[in-house]
C-alpha cells in the first residue's frame, strides 16, 4: 500500500529527513531519548520498576543489569533514576564511570571517588557544609585527583623506627581484604552519607558504563573492592554489567549481587510481540516507511534495540541519497545488507564456518572464549538460556557468500 | 562482501543530514586516506555545507590522547586516520571509553580493509554506534573527464594484472577480493551494482 501524502504542507525534504534522523539516532544519549519521549515504556516497565522498588525497600541492596551491547541497559538505569527521584526521601546519584575517568586504566577506588564527588555536589546544592564535611570532601578529592606527596626517601626515614614485615598467615581469607586506601575513601563517603541520612535522605548510587569492560574479570577487578566497601554504608547500588557475567567464570561475579536482571534481545517477530514495531511507530517511522518495511526491519534487527534504530536510520539515509521522498523496499534491504556486512567484517574463516554451521542447524554454546566472543560482539544472539541464533542481518550476508568458506 | 560504495559528495550529504550537535559515527574504507582524498573531502564540505574538516593522524597517539585532542577540537567534522599502526590494546582502550568520543562532532574513521576488521572486532561498542554506516570510498565518474577514467582504469589494470572484462566476470561470480580498489574499478566501469 503506497504511503498517502498528508494534506498538510510537506516541509522541505531535507528538514523532513533530518527530523527523522534526529529521532533515529543510535548515538543519541539515552537521557536525551527519554526526555524527548522516544522510549516505548511498556517494554522497559518491569525492569526499571523492579530496580527502583528493590533499591527503595532494601537499603544497601546491590543490583546489576546485564545485557549485550545496545540492549538498553543505560535506558533502564536512567528510568530507574527517574522513578526514584519521585520518592522524596531518596537521592539517586547517577555516575557514568566512563565519563568520569579513563576506563581502560581505572582501578579500585574510582567508583567511590566519583560517587563521593557527586554526593558532595548534591549536598552543596542544598546545604552549607560543615568543616567535618569539607574535610571528608577534601579526602575524596585527593583520592580522585591525587596530591603532591613527600618523597619516598623522607618517608622511609620518618617511619624507619616503626618498620615491620608482615608474615603471611596459613589461612587465606575467602575474599581479598578491602584495601586500606579504598577503606579510607569509603569512610569519607560515609561521612557525607551520614549527613544526608540524618536529614532523611537515602542515597542510591547508579553506576553506568562499567559494562564497557566486556570481560567479566576486568569488570570485577574494577568493581569488587568499591562495591564491598559501599555495602556497609547502606547505600543501594544499581550498576550495568557486561553480558559475559552470565557465562563461564563470570557466573561467580553474578552470585555476588542481590539481584541480577538480564536484558536479552527483544522478541523480533511483530507477530509474536508488538514491542519493536511500537518503538518504530513511537519514533514516527511511519512518516517515511510502510508497516511491512517496519516489520522487515524488526525481524532483521534480531531484537537488538540499537540495531533496529540504526537500520531505520540507514534506510532513511539510503532513501535520501537516492533522492526518494519516502523509504522504498530497496533502501530497507540495503540497510539490512550494510548492517550484516558490518558484522561480517573482521570475522576469520573459522568463525564464518562456525556461524554457517549454526545457520545449518548445529547447536551453539558459549563454552569457550572464541564462542563467547561471537555472543559478546552480537554476531550470535541469545534467544533463551539454551537457544542461540546468528544475528539475522549477518545470516543474510553469510548465506550469500560465494564458495566454500573453508577454502577462502 | 558488499560494502556500500559512496562518493565524497554522498558522504557530505550524509554529514549534512546529521542534526547539529549530535555525534555521528561513520567508517570510510579505502586503500589510504591520501592528501588528495582529504583535500577533496575538505573542499566538498566547504562548498556543499560550509563546514570545516579537522584531520587527526592517530598512528602515534594513544587512545587517551586521541580522546583528549578530539575534545578540544572545534571542527564539527573530524577525519581520523592512521589506525593501521594501532595494536589491539589501543582499539580496546578506545572502545571502553566510547562515551568520551561523544563530542558533538561527526567522526569519520578512515581505515583500510584489514584495519576495518580489526577495529570492528576489538571495539564492539564502537561497532554498535557505527551500525551500517560503513562505506567504501568510490570515485564519482560524473565529475571525471573520460581520459581521467581511462587513465585510472589502466592504472588499476596494470597494478593487478587483470583486464576490465576479467574483473567484471569475477565480480559477477562474487569472487573478487574485498579490496576497496575493486569497488573503485567497478564504479568507474559504471557497474557499481556488482561491488562485492
């Protein structure tokens, strides 16, 4: 069915496509998308509400949201924050760790330091801080940004009299002890926290960005000390974590948390669930494309939200470059092929052969690092705990590859 | 592999489509980001949409230095090239700091085919932002004189020891190597639909 032009004046073509791009921008910050009403609420209803309810009812609880890249973890955390703001006694503090620090070099204490600085900001916005509070802030600031210290040789002389060597005991503690610098940092954060609690405000720390550390070991090496140091302060924690936590050795990390919410790919088939289709309608996809094209994009996205947004945008770009007024089927197919190729780029012969076997019906299990990598890079999508499929856009280009892959 | 060919003119049209202030991500696959290509892109940007091009050669930079420099540049379109010299750790480091790339500029990652694969593999977060926006830079035959097209075709033929007919045959069979030069070749022959 062709799209019927509206009777209203048709705006400038460039402006019309630009407005479309603005609504379908996969790189737009989630906070902006939420503010502009571009998030389809029903879909995220359960997780963000559960996160907020548990943080509200269980002070000191630590919850984790895990999922693949582009699955909507940040959106869930931000919507939980919005929900918590409506509770007068709760003060949610959102920390995008990847903005606060260089995540590739981050170490223990970084979460606490970032949190402490943001709590201080919240306090000074409402109250005139006492000397004790200022002192705590100063300690946090120094932990965050460092200070000039006495040269080592002078310190050695100062402490030479009391110098001692620690002998290792026979029993190793089940968890490594909290490092002294992290413990001191937590004490300073505790001073700020107590000030707020005395005034009837309970803190909820929301740590976003840690999911970029896609390796579960790396994630835990950054987060463990800080989360354990925060626990006794009764500050509830919501955090985003990488998908690898759900598999292999990552499962031990999962067990630490009071609750872990897993965001899998959405149901891609609009015949089974309207979620993706409604997301497209909410963003006004129907201004440029027909419902059957939208359904095609839903299926090709594999249920990965960011891929759906990217596909719609790219179909629009293809139409614009073709000087078409509306998105045509060819533009949709080109977008799917382009996304498939982006997943194909970088794959080695063995990986392609493995994916082809999965397409032919072989089972898949993320049992080794190579297979887990296919899952983390979203070439394989998890449809349930035991069912996996090749990303549909990648599947389309894989099946069109010529020749015997093994001979490539 | 069928990466979409795009001319500099089309790339600039895409940049123009990005709402101002929103960060854009795009990957341009070509054999090299030579001075001629950079000059043509700069000229097209200025002529078509009156925007300036920042160029960053990243080969000697750490990921952290790249991010720092990006945050201080005032250009709204930035071409990043020289990634071929980067190791996996640098790509991983850039990937985990993806949020710090969101400066409101339109970022063009210019890479050769092999580096494109390494970048996308080591940086799945950046891949997710790029989505389908990966293009092979193609010449624009409509802006070239017939002699220029013939000279370039001759150059390619000499370099690969293949005739136009052989290239067309192999393209139809789908067994041309995924090298950007072959995309250019097919576009110059007016057969961009065969780009593989």
